[in-house]
C-alpha cells in the first residue's frame, strides 16, 4: 500500500506489508552501497589521461610529419631526360 493509505488507515496494515517495506529498504540500501563502492574504486585506481600537448608519443608523431623530406638524387631517368628535351612535354 502507498504511504497515503498507511496514514489514513493508521494501525491497520496488510499482513506482511511491513516485511515487504523492510526488504525494499534493505535492497535499496544494498544498491546504494554497491554504487558507492564501485564509484570509489573507479576514481581511485584510474589516472587522468595525459594531455596531447604533453604526451611524448603524440609530440614525436607530430614532429615526424613536420620534418622536411630528404632531397632526391639529381640524376634524371631516361624518361625525364626525353621529357625535358621535348618542348611540348612541359
């Protein structure tokens, strides 16, 4: 029965209703305790992530793409020499 009916009926309660209410209260308390324990465990053992601005792996990856490319050899392939000799090639 709801809380309003209990107030209206006073001492008249359905047999076993108090036992059900107590069981519900115990289950709710157990859920609250489990939540508190899981919340405490997850925040205690898990460190905060490292910022990308300070992460050495990310910095190295960024620098790798910013370095200038190596100069290629100055020797031209046979196709490149023919292309350079052709006035319409370039």
